[in-house]
């Protein structure tokens, strides 16, 4: 999907190191910093970061960016909580995931207490 909207192979490859990559413009790096701050626990969005973004985005664009980040974070947490995995639609595509401790307790509890399964 990203490639359809102008995301380059270099950007996909360098996403984890976006701060030092030449593949991203300064506004793109700001948006990625914002996404990182929004998805931290707890949320770590500073006034300074928002003010810097406002130099490059209209209010409507900032709202749209914030909404897109929040929606993707919602989907990721929802899927993780219920143990929902990828269906293979992007097989072979870049999908760098951060290393994180895997917790399956909540997933096991949901599976054990319900007749629902990912195969349904």
C-alpha cells in the first residue's frame, strides 16, 4: 500500500533508522517522530514537536495525521490482544517490526474463555 502512495524502497528499508537516513525529508522525519511519540506508553508528544509539525502542516493535515496514527495503533493493539495474525496479503513485503517481549497471557485467556477463534 505504501508503494502506491510514493513510499520508496529506501524508505521501507531505512524506516528503523529514519533519523539518520537520507531517504526521508525533514517533514517526513517529523511525522515519524510524532508517530513514535504517539505510540509510546505513556504517550510522549511534546508541545515543541507539535509546533514543529505545524510549520509544515495545516491544522486539517495535522488532525488527519494524528487520526491515521491513532487508528493504526488501535488496530495493532486490538489484533495483538486477540491474537489476530496477518492473513498473508502482503507476503514478501517489507514489514519491519520492533523487537518486543511477547505476552500471550491475554491471548490465551481470551481463547480459553470463548468459542471464538481466528479461523472463524
